[in-house]
C-alpha cells in the first residue's frame, strides 16, 4: 500500500481543442473567469499537487496557448497534438512525452477550471488506496446535458463512459457524469491507449474509451463522486463560462467575508482571485475589485465602483468611481462619479470629488479637487483646494506638459492651468483665471478683465421683451417709481 502512495505523480492538461461552441476567435482555455484564464486556474491547481511533470497538450492556436501557458508556468512542457483528433489522442502524445515514467498520471481538462487541489488530492488518494488502474472523477448533475455518462454494472462497478452523442436513451438518462478528470497508473495507460479507436459519433479518439478498455481487461476501475458537483463544471459555451465565473466569484466573496469584509450583495460584487481585502472593509453593491487591487482596513467601496490594479488606503471612501492604477491614501474620499486614470496618487485625507477626472497626477495630503475638474500630468502639494471647474490644459497638440501647484494654494472657480505652468506655495487665483504664466509663492493671480456694466442696455436694445419688463419691474421696485406711477394714475 505505501508503495502506491510513494509513486510519483505527473499531470497532463488537455488544451488542444478549438472550443467551437464558444464561437470565439480567442481559444477557449484563454477565456477568463475571476481575472485569470481557464488554463491558468487549472495550472495553478495542478501546481499545488507538486507533480514531477506537467505536460500541456496544445494544437488550436498553439502559439497563443503555449505562450500563455509558459508565461504562467515556465516549468511545464508544452506538447503538440497532431491531426488525429480527440482527448484520447491528446493523452497519447502527452504520454509519449513522459517517456518511461512510472507512477500515476493525473489527466485534467483545460476547460474544467473550478476544481480545487484538495479535491484532486482526494481523487489521487482514492485511486491509490483502491490500487486502481484508473479512477475517474464523477459528479451527479441535475442537468447532465453535454457530459459523458458513467455507466455502472448491476453491482455498482464502473464499466465504461458513454458520450452524450453516442448514448442510448437509457444511458442518456444517467445523471452521474464524467468530470473529464482521471488518474491512471502510467503502465496501464501505456498498455491500452493504443487500442482506443475512432468508431463513434464524432470520429475522434475518446479518452473515455479507456474506462471500458481497462474494465474489459479485468483491471480495477474506480470512480470518485465529487462532493460538490458545481466544481466539476466544464466550460464549453458562453453560458457555462458565465456560470463558472459566478461560482468562482461566490467562492471568492465568501472567502473575504470569512476574513472579515462586509460584502452586502455577493451577486453584484465581482472580485478577482488576485485582489485582496483587509478586515472591516465594506463593499456596497455593483462593485468590481479587479486584478491586483488591495483594499485596506475600514475602507468603503461602492456602490457602483470599479477598481482595477488600485491600492486603497485605510478608511478611504470610494463611491461610484471608475479607477485604474490609482493609489488612494488613508481617510481620503473619492466620488461620487469620479474617473481616476493610471498613475493617480491621492494623499491621505485628500479628496477627488464629483465629476472629476484625473490622470498621471499626484494630489498631496489633505488636498482637494472637489468638483467638475480635469487634472492631468500634475503635481499638487499639501493642503491645496482647487475651486470648482479646475482644468489643466496639459496637451498643446504636440506634447503633454506638467502643472505644478505648491502647498496651501487655493484657486478660484473655473480656472484653466495652461501647462507647463507652476503655482508657488500659498498663492491664490481669481475666479475664471486662465493661468498661462507661473504664479510666484504668495501671489494673487488674476487674468480676467475687470467687469464693466452698461446700464439700461436691455431696455434700450430689447424693448418689449420679457427681460426688459422684468428689468424695469426690478428697477421700479428699487427706485419706488411704481408707487409714483400709481399716484399719477389716480
Ligand atoms: C469531455 C469528455 C466527457 C466529459 C467532459 C467533461 C471526452 C471524449 N469526453 O467532453 O466525457 O463529460 O469532457 O467536461 O473526453 N482536447 C484536446 N484535444 C482534442 C480534443 C479536446 O486537447 O483533440 C481538450 C480540449 O481543449 C478540452 C478538453 O480536451 O480542454 C475536453 O475537450 P472537449 O471537446 O471540451 O470535451 P467535452 O465534449 O466537454
Ligand atoms: Ca469540455
């Protein structure tokens, strides 16, 4: 028995198929759920088992798939399937690559992304304790459509697997399905794989035929029923892709809830596997926390917020915001309706308010850009307050230029900063200023011409209009003419 348990484990991952039912120009195994491709999920799970070898079989869009695989797991061996189609052929070419490997061979499908390493480890140990030639992972599904069915004999022993397309009505009624995951003893696999034929509805070498072949040869064939059928979901079309994404997301959300995050609505909160949430984070409905985003303790995200590769500080509040590659300091507030583009850095206690767009800009500690602004290629010091409608004109049609705003600067509403331009510490600007020249520290910059009022212009030029009447009425009120007129009328 211990001999069985000491056997080395090799993994073969099948990823050569086209994924026709996806109707996609992207190979199926490169479609993503939880921020990672299907094949990346499978590679990660396989890696957790510490196998001696991992062989990935490719053919359709082989360069794309091989490139992605080697990016994720540089140590794996990528091998090409030839023109002979089918999962059986894929395993046959991979097995040849393993040479005279003796041990167990775990076969995984690149399109079955939700299985956890613990379930695979359980499959391998079931296989070893049964001293089986093959152990297939099965699952009982309410709707078995599309899967191969596990056919057992009267004693409950596994006889063979029949594909849906080849099944009789009785066979199709079976609800125990083949998850597409198997452990083979290498020698048994090697002895029998050459006997797999193509006499079936699809004219392909079915790996599933190995179950019938081994059972017919009197070898021990076992099946291990997955405790959670949902984890065996195979992705063949976009409906199953969405279902897999939903199941994975629910798993991720639960994990963070158990780590101390309040997530109000798991159904509308999407968190990538690579994102992290500290305890006492609150996530409100309609939020996307993606890629390498990290959210520190006490922060409140959402509702309706998307964070891509962001770093959110402690107790920050980010409301109805779209942000990518932004760093938000502790106790800062963002939104509602803010758009933070890459390289936005907001200091502690800072504010990026309503209808504000930022890009490649640093906003210092305690500084505020509260309303209706565009801040690009800008460095803002500490304690700054920009009036409503601050616009950095950073692009002159040829190149981008920088705006520098010193500590404690307060600007008037509706200012344009024509970059390159610098505003010295403590300076102030008037409403509507167009700042084209540097403002020295402590200066007041005004660029708008003094206001001139032309009295009586409306009455003279717009006689008989409602405006003229209103102007006259207000003028009368002030001067008391109305009273006089009435007196005259008497
Ligand atoms: C397969 C199983 C089915 C099982 C289901 C579980 C066979 C014949 N059928 O069906 O019993 O219930 O998975 O999800 O195995 N691939 C190759 N080379 C090929 C063909 C496919 O590497 O020539 C790869 C695909 O890229 C995919 C995996 O093998 O990752 C499964 O292929 P797919 O065509 O999706 O098989 P299913 O019809 O889902
Ligand atoms: Ca499949």
